[in-house]
C-alpha cells in the first residue's frame, strides 16, 4: 500500500509517518529529510537547496522528482509513505508515472487538516534528535530531561531546523496555499482523498489514519 500524507508545514506528517514505519513496516519517503541530508553532507545539490529551504521556498520539481525516482526504483518495500511529496501538480503527475512504471498503485491520499495558528505554535516549539531524527515538541512532547532520545537511546543532542522561525514559516505557508493546496482538489477529483483532523492528540490522529488504511 502506497500513501501520501498531505498537509501544511507542522500538520504532523513526519510524526504520523514514523508511527506507520514502526507499526506497519512501511518506508517513509520525506523529500524534506532527503534535502536536509544532502545539505548536511555538503553535496553540490545540498549547497543549491540550502538557501531555498532556509527561506521556506520550494526546491525545483526536477530535484525532488529525481530524489523520489531514485528511491522508488531502488528501495523494496511493502508500502511507501510520501511525506511532503508531491507539493505541486507537476510532482503529482510525475508520481503517477513513476508508480505506474514500477507497476505500483497509489492507494490513499490523507489530508491532515489543521489551522494556521496551531501550526505556528507547533513549529516554533519543535526540535529533532540529531542522531535519529525523532521529533519532539516543547509543549506536547518535550525532549527528555536526561538528554537521552527515547527512540534511539543516544544523547547526540536536539536541534532546531533552520526554517523553523516565524519569517520562513510565512513563506512556507504561502507556498503551501499557492502551489500545494490545489492537490487537495486534484486527488478529490480522482476519488483518492480522505481528510483527517490533524488537530487531535497524536494518538487520536494515528487511530484516524489507521481507520482510513484498514
Ligand atoms: P518538509 O521537511 O517537508 O517540511 P514541511 O512540509 O514544512 O513540514 P514539516 O516537516 O515542518 O511538518 P510535519 O507536517 O512533518 O510536522 P511534524 O510531524 O514534524 O520540507 C522542508 C523544506 O524542504 C520545504 O520548505 C522546501 O524548501 C523543501 N521541500 C521538501 N519537499 C519538497 C518538495 N516536494 N518540493 C519542493 N521543495 C520541497 O510536527 C510538527 C510539530 O508538531 C512537532 O514538534 C510535533 O511533535 C508536533 N505535533 C505533531 N503532531 C501533533 C499533534 N497531533 N498534536 C500536537 N503536536 C503535534
Ligand atoms: Mg516533516
């Protein structure tokens, strides 16, 4: 089963994708994580995208489609979770083609609905384990007082993303409404869209997603 988690910055896509990886053995394909890894390892592509990402703008379709193509063609899985991809209609069309080439289907598109005020509060409170990427939040899931990540058991520290500030978030939200939100209508028209309330407790959102998938 291949699914898309669709929603604005801070909707909880990464959080819910991790639950699905742990409990269903699916493979999370987060273009944001892939781009951050490229940036951190200092590749040519990483250097190109660093500034674009820090501002909160979208990276070009060619780059992200290339990243997804590589994963779909090489990784064997019993299901991909597309997290933060597609973000434009061109990316959605490319995903259709890539899945068709591999004889795969797109089985569900889950739109995680949240309101903008909650997003600002969530994002400015987020931190991530530098070791494994586990996501924490000052308000709802604080980093452990002993500094040891509850997921990987290591104490490599917790980092804030370069784009997790109010200024970049404004651009990220604008990009979402201008370029990504048309995908809601696109997948609705294809009969593939299901909406989930992303404002509930993490466990409630997780249960709602399970209801869609089972
Ligand atoms: P990306 O990394 O995809 O960022 P994003 O879409 O802005 O989304 P986030 O990762 O910020 O939010 P999330 O929905 O994963 O929320 P999370 O679970 O962490 O992209 C970053 C950048 O890369 C883009 O701006 C762009 O430049 C580039 N890029 C990436 N993909 C691209 C593409 N396809 N095309 C072009 N450019 C691309 O949760 C957020 C916080 O809330 C956490 O602290 C979490 O603990 C908390 N939380 C989660 N769920 C709940 C809940 N139910 N209740 C309370 N708190 C919660
Ligand atoms: Mg994310």
